[in-house]
C-alpha cells in the first residue's frame, strides 16, 4: 500500500515548564495548558457527573452491608479480566465475603450477559449480577435476570444501541444523558469509578468503623486499571493518562499485583522501567491469550493471586498460550494474504471495506488477524470465523475516518434481517450473521465504507514530529521522551523521520531488520536501529546506501548497559 510521511502541526502553546522538544510534541497533540499534563491522582475527574453512579454504588454498598451474593460477569478480553479482578479485590477489601465471577467462554456463549449465561449464573444463586466491560447491549439477558428476581448492575463503556437494557442501574459514560467529560474510559476505568463511589457510600454509612475494617486505599489497584486501559486501546485523554500514569508509577516501585509483575518478567520486561507500550504489547497480549484460546478465568486468577509463586506459574501458562496464539495468527495471516492473491486483485481493485473468511480460522484470533490485514492494506477489515448452526462471527477493525460501528448500524438499517447482532466502538466492533448472508453482507459493507473513504484516504499516512538534530540522539533526550508519556491511542508516542547512512544491515529472528545507521550530517555518529516484521523479500537490501526512516527514539538495555536505539516504524531505501 502507498505510504506518505506527514509532519504533525505544532500549534503555539505556552508550556514553559517542559522541555522545548516535549512542548512541541504536546502542542501537536492539542495540549493547550499545563493542567492537562498534571497526572496526579487529585486531578482525576469527579465521579459526580457519571450518570447512574449513585444508584450503581448503592446496589454494591447494600450488597456489602447486607452480605449479599454478588456475581461478576466479565468480558473475555484484558479489559474484562482487569475489570473483574479489580471489582473482586476492591469489594473484598471493603468487607464483601460472598463474591464470584463468570466469564462467558467465547466459543460457547459469545459476548455479554446473554440469557444462556444468566442461566449459568443462576446456579451460583446471586442476589446481584454486576457486568464489567459488557452489558449495555444485553437487553435479553438482563431481562431474564430481572424476571428471575436478580438485580443487575451494568458497568460498561461500549456504545449503546437504540434500546437500553432494563437493568437496576447502568453506569456507562456513553449512555444517553451522561455528562461525564471523558467518554473514553475503558471498562476497568468505569469499574474503578463505581468502586470509588461504593467506598464513599460505605464510609458515610459508618461501615468501616462499625466492622473495624481499615478503609481500603483504592489507589493500590491502579496498576490493574492502567493495564486494562492500555490493553483496550482506548484514547488516552487527560483523565485516562492520569489513571495510566498512576498505575505505571506503582509498577515501577514494585508495589503492583504479583500477576502483573510476573507477566512482565516472562515477557522479559523490567518493571522498574515499564512504560505504557510494555503493558500494551507485552502484558496485555499474554493476558488476552487466555480468553482467545482457552478460558479467561486463567488470566483473572493471575491478577487475583497474592502468591508470587502461583503468579509466576500462571504467567508462564499464559506465556505459552500466547506463543500458541502467535503461531495460529501467523498461519491465518498467511492464508488471508493467499486469499487476496488468489482473487487476482491489484491494489485499486481491493474492496474499500474488506471481508475475509476461511472455515478453519480460529474464533479467538480473528480480531488480531483483522488488525494485521488492516495495517497492511490500510482499510477497514472484518475477519470471520465459523461459530455454530451455520453462523459466522466477525471481528472488525477500522482506520481513521470510518466509525466502524456506525457502518454496521447503517448496513443493519438497510437489511435488518442480515446482522443477528453487533456492537463496538469507532475503531473495533464484533458481529454475527448466518453464513448464507455473508456474500451479500460483503457487498453492502464495501458500499457503505466507500461513502466514508476516498481513494486518497487509502494511502497510509505516517505521522512524524519532524527531524531530530544529531545532538538529540542521546540517552537524556530518549529518557525525556519516555517519561513524557504515558503515550498511547490518540496521544501517540513521539515519532521522527530522517535520512540516514546505512552502515550495517542483517536479519535477526525470523523477519526483524537490525541496522546500524548514521545521520547524513554526522556520518561518524553510529546508532543502532531495528525494524520489526519487515518484508524479507526486500530486506536486507545490499544496494541501499541510505535509508529514510520513521522511528521512535528508544533506550535499549542489554546486560545492564543502556544505549540509544531507534525503533523503526518504516524503512525505505533512498
């Protein structure tokens, strides 16, 4: 796919307290005041404007005070796992004894509080079901629970459909009428706010004093909140950055959950220098692997345990599942690319909205597959896998300019009989339909996407914060950039571009290009660089004497020695 490099506009902002380079970078991310950079816990948004939070907290506070049975129903991804673990740990710390959880197996029950999972929950005899990271679209399941006399508290962050569930209480910043300033909370962020309000209500009731219970400091759980927020790839607005920053600081100090420390260890990442990308690319995928291939309860157990030895054992199990996931994903991606090649399409003939299906594909990995294909062809992609009874399930990933859930909603409006169910965000969504409708859906999906994208939009844009001077290639500058985060979705890590002399090049691992480069203006200044997952048909390129790179300035640690390294997003011979 064609690619172009564009430099981010840096508006003028009075950020006198930060390094000039950081000031330019923040301005390019629409930061206009230093208040937005204050990541102290005291600056977190108040829960008062979260619609339904008082009613939701009252349900849980009553459950604690009256020692009712609470069952958490969680989604089967990292956000769901962290939301579930956070809720259990916090409610136990507040004095709740009888609490359990269920995670619907994606292969048996699918997503959310379905009527089927309510039937499973009934066996646990709950007084209250609390959904985390799901529930806003579970109209039927909530009604089944209510009909059985079970109260339901929905905590979610996904976009609602036209009909809200008849829950006892709903807390979701994206529900109609909610005035909470940050619409970008992850499911774990919503749960954290609800639990904070539960503690406040119990304090007002005199619960902790009456029971001689130390009032829990919920900040101790912010490492879990940070992990779920980053892993769910929600936009890191100012409030989310505060949550993530606080959690990362706890991890760096080594006062995090044993499971998180163990997952970092098996991923060969130091907790002392952890950054948001470590949570997103090392810890999150290992936690997610349980839900993708096996049972997410394994991941939740990893977060719940207080025993470092048990945490290490579970982390190693999750690491093994993640390796299996990678093998499956690699095979599926190869098959998907072969399918595209077999269609004999050139780049201009590939549908704007691309749907891919193979009968043998694994349900748990289609989301990652869709993301990989989306990155390669720079257009919305839906990958489908077989479910049961002639049904296929799809996982959609989108690009800037296309709100994928709105696209699915538009298709459903045109043909209400095609989509059995769907839901999600602007950039990711899930859906299900009968296999017999798939060909028609492919056409409708492509036509709808074409309303939102032009041919120019299919050109991938690599955004840069400009060129660095030779004097900037040092550990001090790299450290300033690393600590200037947390970086993530909609607050991207600083990236730079430039032309370099190519001094050395070789493939390491299966397809990673290890390079030694030097700035054109200072050929004596050699710098290590690495580009992951390159096309080995193109690299190494022995004819290339110079390369244009889009890269991040990073710190590499090897055997206790720190050195500057460029993490290369794009490499082109010049």
